[in-house]
C-alpha cells in the first residue's frame, strides 16, 4: 500500500506553476478520511559541539519559508487503491509567506530577518571540524498525506510521502556594467640577465657569484595590477584583467624587460554562515558558525613550454586567455533567516622576468554571485516594484549596486 506524487519535473522557480497528481497504489481497499497535498519550504541548521569525554551539546535553528495545503479528497469512504488519482496545482510565490521562525538575534547584518524576503534557493551544506560539526539545508517539498479512518479498529492507518523539489532562483537585473576592485603587487627583479648581451646563454662562474649580491645587479621594478570583478553571473563569462606597469625611475635597466605569464589559477571561495538558538542558564543568544570551501574555476600553465607563454602587457584580458566561467551548479549569493552563502574571488599567478619566477596573489573580500537565469518581474511583482529610474546614462548600463538600490533590494 502506498501513496505517490507524480510530477513531470522537480525543477521550479518563483512564479512558476507546478502541477501533478497524487495516486494510490496497492492490492487492498482502504478506509480514507482525507487526502491532502502540501507545498512546504523550510530552513534548518544544526551545530553539534563536543564537550569531551563522549559528550556533546546540540543547537538547532529552524525557519519556515512557505506552506500551502490542498485537500484532494474528503471522506469517510472506502477506496480501491488502484485506479484513484487526484490532480493538484501550486504556484510558487516570489517571497516567504510562512511565519514562526526561531527568534534569532541578528548580529553584524549577516542574516536577513525580513519575514517577506525573497525565497532562497534549494541548498545543503555541512562541515566537520575538530570540536564541532555544522550542517544546514534549505528544502522545498511536496508532501502527500492520507489520513485513515479513525472509527475502524482494523484501519490501515495513515500514509505519507514526500518529493523534494529543486528550487532555482533568478536574477532581476538582465545586464550589468562591469565593476572592478583593483589589487596590486610590486616586484623587484635583480638579475645580470637584465644587462644587454646577457639575456640568453649560460652565466660564467664569476657571474654566478656576482648574482648572489643583489646590490651589484641591475634591477627592474614593476607592478602587477589585477582587476577583480565585484559581481559575477553563474555560467557566464567572468571578466578578469591583468595590467603591467614598469617603474622606469626606480629601475636601473636601459629598457623595460619582457615579463611573461608562467601560470595562473582562479579560485572561488564559498563561505557558509549558519546560526542556531543557544539557551544556557546565564546566557541566551545565537550560536553562529561559518566554514569555507575553495573551488578552482580556471587555470593555465605554460611551465612545460615557456616558448608559448604570452607576454604580460599593459592590459591583458585573462578571460579571453583562460575562458573563465563559474560553473552553473554553484548557488548564487543569498542570505536568509539562519543561513548565508557568500563568496570571495582569488587569483594566484606566476610571471617570469630575466629567467626568474615571481609569484603574486590577489583576492577580493566580497564577490557577489548572481543566478544564471534572468526573469523579468511580472504581475504583482511589477506593481510592488516600480521601474528603476537611473537618470541620463547616455546608453550606459547601471552598475550592480545602483540596480540593487533602485529596485529596493536588501543590500
């Protein structure tokens, strides 16, 4: 005996309608009071902290996001299990509609406590560290329930089944004007190779000894500038630029030397923040934890064939060179009652100058990641949110921050 949910797809998004049927399957008749289908969404967090000597303390947090319920059948009645099915249809709201979240105490603006916030995406993450373990999930489900007869002693009782949905968020800004944060690193190259006539070929023993004393060597001073984007879109090209600036005044070379790119790695660091309710004898508040995971999203290495290494120019487009994209399976930046996902972007590279290798690292403290799909606001959402007014942009696109402020989004 079973109850089943039948839907064509588990993927859904705000404003979309999800339809299907609930059916009974088995080989015996059943006495039924009611059959219902519910669309629910919830956030849950848990932290288990070790206290030593095989003991631990568990903290939990919960936040309902939405809950809709439809009665498909109302008895009492005896039903033959095979051959019965009931259609249902739900439309996903754009914002949270449930109440009753735990009384979290917001700190440092990490979490969004607005009860009418936009629905966050489906999400699950966990982390194990010495002394504690944290886990969290944002789950959307269809829950079908059959309540058996309460008047008959030999009733088969209640049946229940769930089907997990994959809720995907969309962005409400179609096209962005790229914004960058600039990081730089100064490099000093001391080498006899910088002298005319010494660029190639082996050095003599005397020249090698001389190379050990940098005060006697010619020097080339230059600065690497990395332009890191502030905002990226999932599954879209990520702009990234490297600039080279020679310091002619501080250098002792006759002309700027050739600088080539040996290798480059672009990494995305995902940070998960969670909070739970903590209630102790002398203290009441939130138990907050966070952890991070790094992903390599693009890399290139010319170490095995430096003849093909490209020169670093005044303005080098790394996106064209490396085809940088953030994979679609990552989640966009979001913040809800007790879970927050943020990102940082980091670039590690090595350049060669005068047959010497120099390493550099650049990182942004905050990188906003937007959903891959764009959805134009329609219906009630258009009435609530007036069209943004940016003034005279002379054909220029609005910046991400301008668009957020104009749309009334929570920063």
